[in-house]
C-alpha cells in the first residue's frame, strides 16, 4: 500500500510504480491511497495523468486543517483501509503529515513500514516536517536514504548500518539502505519527454529568453506577512536591477496570503515592473521544462532544490535550514531565509560568477533507485 498526500509524493510514487510495472509486475501488487492532504485538479489530478501513475484505489479527501486534526483523520481512515486490505507493507515518502499518519497507522497494527527518503535532517525541530521525518524513521522496518549524509544521520541516532541479510528485517531490527534518489530517476526519465511535449515556455512567452524561476509555498514563508513581503520585495528588486523576468507558478496558499497581506506599495512595484510573472500551478513536465531553461532557481521547496541541482542550476533557498545539506556544501545552493538583502546578494553573486561542473558531484546515485528499492523490498519481505 502506497500512501501519498501531496504533489511531491505523487511524483516520487511515479518512480516506484514505474519500476513495479517494468520489473516486478508479477511479484508486487500496488494499492495507492491518496489522503487528500493537498488536493485540487491542477495540484494533484493532472500529475496522475501525465506521469502515468495508476489512479488511487482510495481517496480519503482529508483536506487542510490543523496538524492534530488532519493527522488524526488520516490515521483513522488509513487504519481502516489497512485492516480491510491487509497489505504486506506500507510505503511512505518524505516528511508530510500523510507520511507520519501512514507510518503510525501501519506500525501500530504490525505492518512493515517502508520509508523512502529516510535519514534526512534539518536539525530544526520547530519545523513540523522534521518531527515527521524522525518519528517515521523510528517506526520503519525498511529505511531508504538517498544520500550518504542520511545514512550518517541514522547511524548517529542509533540505527545499525550493516548488510547482514541473515537477520530478518523487523520493526525492532530495521534495515537501512543507501539507494540514491528516486527524484533523480524521475528527472532522467521525464526530462526528454518534457523537452519534447511541454509548451509552457511558449505559453509564458519566455522561449529563448533568460528568466528566474521561483516557487514559494512553505507556510513559514506564506503565513508570515513580514517574510512574504521581504521575499517579493527582493524578487522585484532583482528583476528591476537585472531586467530579468521572474516566473512564479503561484501555489494556492501563496496566492491567498499575497492577496491578504502584501503591502500596497509592493503590489504596485510588482505590477509596474511587468517582470514578475505569476502563472497558475504547473504539472511536473512543465515544471521540469521551466527548470531546464531557467538561469537560476529561487525556492523554499525541498524537491525543487534537488531538481535545480539535477539540471545544474544555481539555487537560492528561501529557508533558514535545509534537509539537503549536501547542496549547500557543494555551493550549488545557498540559504537566505526570507532576508531581502541576502536574497538579492546571493542571486547577483550566482549570476555574476557562474558555477562549474565541480559544484555538481554525483551525490544522488545513478538513476536506478526505484528499481533497487523494489528489489530489496521483495527480498526482505517476501
């Protein structure tokens, strides 16, 4: 049983579904459950169609709410489905409330939990995602880390890191794997398709023109008027300084809070500049195409940080910490938080001093993580 609830998880699940269909169709049956944590046509349903993922066999339609209410509703719905369908394992991805709910529901009724993207740490427990990561790892039976840093983090927390397959993998004796990143699998698989089929550059009137791509969705940025205004003040200043278009696929939350809290002077500057271009949320293929052609990416998304790295684009991260510390260590990305001056300075530095191949070492595997995950699940749990 695969648990998904947010758009990035749909994308990650695509790699596993593709590996099952290609290599393990006779050995693995996958039941996909969408919790509905984040759901609308543009942000979820279109992804199933364009990525070729099987439609969910169950949709809980939980929707947005407080952490406790949302997670509790997911726990109740997921537990009922697990009791009814008795899966041999439950796969969860990343660090959302859907991840935590799926892991808790399964572990409490003794179904092995498979955590893809295990071991990631920002070392900031004020972030709800950090709590979700830690809790999920510690109730999982099979843990798949995309990077060596993730393995080291798990070792520090007391996990045994060894390749002894004679001892059965259980709740009390979990098995940890370094597998590479399934998002790298997807970027390799879909980049050529995006280049061939996406029309987003034409739609945005930016084909052959330089532009910055920006995404803002994290509630620490959107729900704080000071931070949100600072980010868009910085983007506007950059656009005017460099005469560069900034394309912003506008997350529903970001749109809502911009309309409610952005200062009149900021909105006037944005409108008069003509360089900040808000567009509707885009599908994965269109997003890949926008990333491929951008001169630089500004984001608070964990997934987009990595995709910037995959496509060798410098990345300014609108967060104070990141779970992808490797990106900062290579200098391919820089943390600025919502500090306007740091944002402007970092963008200018990247634009004035282009990065080299040395800034993009092969730290996310070879693009075969999903196949490895499926193979080892079958070996460990069959």
